[in-house]
C-alpha cells in the first residue's frame, strides 16, 4: 500500500537522521562537561540539545504515523491507561499546567499499548496548549453505551477556521511535528472509535 511504502521510506530516513543526532548529542555532553565553559556557552549547548531532542521526537512521530498497526485486543481498564498517560507526560515535563483525572473506571476491549500512545499524544497536545499556568482535565464517562474520554485544557482554544485542519498530517501551529493528533485519530479508528476537536469545551 501507499502508506506501507511511505513507512519504508520513513524508516530509512529515520535511520539516516538518528545516527547524526545521537553523535551530536554525545559530542554536546562531552562539551558540557568542560569546566572552562562560560554561562553563555552552556546556554547555547542547552538550546542545541533541546533542538536535537525536538528533531528526534519528530522522527519518532513520523515512524509512528506510518507504522502498520494490528491491535491486540484484550480487556483494558481505561482509567489506569489514562493515569499512565498523564504520568508519562508529567515525568517528561514536571512543570507546566495542573493535571486532573476524573470519572469511574471502565473496562474496554482494546490494545493497551496503542491506547496509551494515543492518549499520550492527546494529553501532550493539551498540556502544550494550556501553558505553564493552565490546567488540563481528563474526564472518563460512558455515553450511549460507549467510552467517552474528554481532554480539556485552559488554553486559548483553536481558531474556528483551523479546527478542520488539525488532523492534517504535518499541520502545526506550535512548531511540533504536526503528527500527534493524526496518530491519535488513526489509533482510535483502529478501535472503531474517533477523535474530535472542539474550539471550546462544554
């Protein structure tokens, strides 16, 4: 298929890109250990490391988007998956907005790893939108016999004219890979679900 072919190309590109990233990161660590560096030198090194980390995340997102997925279904406690996704995001960036999970547990038939990946992307998106002083609320409920997970942030919202574009691969307004939301929707569709975005929460 076309997506499989794109996946092969993405894997090749990722291999070619990640080796230089790893080499540059190792060199920066050596430089950072030198006692003769000035404060300005260290700030430059930190900035370069952050750029390299961002590039590596973009490569990872590209591989995730093009990878062939076959869900391995099993009973999964949904609240525990959401709690793990919140914890992973908090471990990666322990500052930022407050995070709150509400709702009773619900067992669903799903692939736990794929659900965790999808929710991690969605929560990361909400955290970035909320900002350091904001809040992210994750609510779990049952609607019309189906699991309904709502992830709301206190950010400024999405301009109405851009709502229809947020699931376009590579479309971004904040400098990320532009693949987090498309990946989350793809993984939801593998579970006969969907991801919807609203400019405002209810």
